[in-house]
C-alpha cells in the first residue's frame, strides 16, 4: 500500500482523531484524510483536473451566482470533495442530494479536456431556486446572501448527522471553570447535529459581557460561517479592530446579569474563539435605512498573504492567505458581480469569461467578499 494511504489510515485510527471531535481543526483534518483515503483506494479514479480557467454563462442577472460559484470552485478541499462525490458515501440522509448539481458545475469548470470556454449553470440554478424560492425571478440578488443560503442548503443535504429539530431555547450549560471548556462543549454539541464538508467555513464567535455593577463576566458562543465587517476605515485590520471593539450597553439594551439577576450597564466584546480553515469576510458595503439601501465605495486595503487574526482570538499565530475575491461594481440598482481567484498559474479575473490579472489589480473599492 502507498505511503500516503498508510499514513492516512494510521492517523485516522488514532483515538484522538474522530469525526465527532470537538476541535474544528481535527474535524476538518478528518474530512481531508478521508478524502485522501478515497483517492488511495480508487487509484483508477484518481482526481485529475484542468486549469479551472473557464467562465460561467450569465443566464439572466445571474452574475451574483457566477461570482460566488467561481470563488467556491477555487476552495480546493470543497472542490475535490465534490468532484470525488464523497458525499454519496458520507451523508446520513437517504434522499437524493439534488443541490449537489453544484458538483456538475464544478466538473465542467475543472474538466481536464477543457473543451468548453463557458459552462452553463442553468440546471443548478433551477434546483437552487426550487429549494430557495426567494431567488425566483430575474432581479439582481446579493452575492453574500446567496453564499449563505447555498452553503446552508448544501450542508443540509450532505450532513453526516441525522436531522434534529431545534426546540427553541437551549438548556443552560453547567458552570465550568475555564472558558475553553465551555467553548469546546458548545462546539462538540454543534458537531453532534451539524457535521459536513461545509464545516470548513465554520468558526465560533465568543460574545463576552462584563457587568459594571458586580464585575461578573459571562460568555455566549455562536457558530459563524462568515464575518460581516463595518467599513468606516481604510484597512481590513482596522475593520477587524472595529468589529472586536468593546461596546458599552446601557440598562435598556443589555441582557440580564447572571449574578445581579437584573439588567445593568455592561460592556460587550466580540472575539473569535475558534478559527475556521477557510474564513469568509464580507465588507458591509450595503446599508439599509427605513426608506432605501445605500452602497459604500470606500477603498479598503487587505493583505494577500499572512492576514494575522491572532489579536482577535485565544491562539497565536493565526495566518491566512487570500485565494478569492467577489467584487461588486456599480450601484445598488445597477450593479454587477465579478470574481478574482488564485490558481497554480496565478490570479484570474472571472466576468462570464476568464482572463489573467496581476496582484496589483486586485486592490479596488469593488472588493466585497474575501475568501482566506
């Protein structure tokens, strides 16, 4: 047996590496190793891909879909998982995973023969609209909103866990000595219900409250699949600083203090308790008021390599490299989405068709959703 397969089996067999582990890095590693095992056991069907530099046909105001699909297509672990159709062996549900028509689109984009310069996503979009009727019609849609719906629906179909109906308020957790213990317990509970390849995009936010009366600290933990950042600043680091900045809450807007058993003035701070393997950051360019929606065209600079998120979490270092950008040009009502994605040959610009670009062309005030 090949050394790769032997190594994978050795690691998977270790007691510390289980599918239901509470540690996201190990959960993701489990998926990655099982994908490698699938390749090792099916050498005749070894995954070979083309350049990926293939456009998606616009089938009527679907540039939002095309841009997001191109970005996801360059998320290599997700792409390989879909092309190998690993979900067929892993998903709990016996029903057909209809939305995995998404895999057919990826097959066209990464076809080694590269006979087509453009792939038609019509069938995939039809299946998606049947699952999410909100996207029916031909009006322009929001790319970030489409991304959230798509990842959620894909996860639902290929979840390794049985469906469990949420019963509303979760039972209160028992008091634990360490924040990390509480966070790990909450994450393990999450994976008991939700465990699929989409966990690649999932992290855990910590919201910390500090009571001004009794000095009691309380923490809540929530799963996130993307970070939505305010952008009154000019660098991504400053946007992240603002996102995690301590906020003062008055009595009317604060939750009940667990110790005082009443509403008190307090401070609130957000931080990242658990980092995902792939972090999606959307710059909050669109603001909704009572009467209208406006768009910010503020230029925000962002690093292409070594984005350091260590200041916003409990571990150090945490470095990410950029591999895809979803851009929005124009206004709220007259806008257009494009994508920039990194492959082995460098950066490529996707605007229905595909053209090469340089790193110097990536930094624009059109950048909307960043994939690290």
